[in-house]
C-alpha cells in the first residue's frame, strides 16, 4: 500500500539519473510535472549502495533496508532520508546495534553486540552510552 495523497496517481517507473543511480518502483507526479519517488521502490546508487523500501516525496521515509558497499546495512524506520525510529544497524566488522535512532544517531534504548559476541544493553546518546550494562554471556 502506498502513501499517496488523495488524488495522486501512482505509477510504476524505472529510470536512471545523470550520475548513474537507478530507481525502480512507485512514483507520483510533482507539482512541476516531474516524477517523485513515492510508495515502494528500490534505488541503487552508482557507488553500489542500495535502498529498498518506502519513499515519500522523493525521500526514504517509512520502513526499508539500506545496504552499503562496505558490507554495513541498516534495516528499520527512515524519516527524511535518515535512520529515525526503531532499527538495526550492522557494522562492516559484524557489530550490531538494535534500538532507537534519531536523525542517523543511536539515541535511546538499545542493544549492542560487539565483534566478540558480547552483548551490551542501555541508553545510547550518539557516541556515548552512560550506564551501559554487559548482559550475562554463556
């Protein structure tokens, strides 16, 4: 189901951008007559990053997955092209954070699993996590 506004006609489109990026998915016409990504679609950048998920007014917005050429990836909620809400970010080295994000920052309650498999839980505030606790490991 798309996030269309009443009266907007959603069409399926496939197009390439001048910089080499590609998009396949749902679009609507903007006020100027151009196409805007809106609904569900897949965007692949020329450098190999790939986003699959919801779009609204040409921005990643809603649930989706963003994969980077480094091997890192994020699966969760987006708002205005940023990680925002609940999600899971997997780092290139295998570390995993699952929890709250605010404008691309780890912010709020979350769980971090480091490269050795140790699991840490607590409240994250960007690059800090005061009061972070190591959960019992087996």
